[in-house]
């Protein structure tokens, strides 16, 4: 984990969100097009593992890391 061990919680307002949507929703990226590219290129980690599936379903407690920032999914 980076960012001095800090994890920010991001409330998604429901039970599930897809990885591509979450990257934009959480502010990790500015656009969905950028999300597709960084996911496919392997720059995004979910629960400390590279995940190249833009449609991966994220749930409460999942950790998403991109460019040194980690955010936790909250309902």
C-alpha cells in the first residue's frame, strides 16, 4: 500500500459498482475512456492483485489502487 498507508473510503450508494465506473466515480480518473486503458494495461490493482476486467464487480470493503492512491468501496 502506498500514500503513507492512507486509505480513503468512497461510498457508492449501493451494494455493487463496476471497476471502470468506480475509477471515475472515486476521482482516481477523469474519464471512462482513461479507465478502460489503465485497466487493460494492468495499472489498477483490486485487493492487491492486478485486475484487467473493466466490468469486475466491486463490493463493500474492496480496495482499489491506482497511481499510489488506495480507496475502499463502501455502500
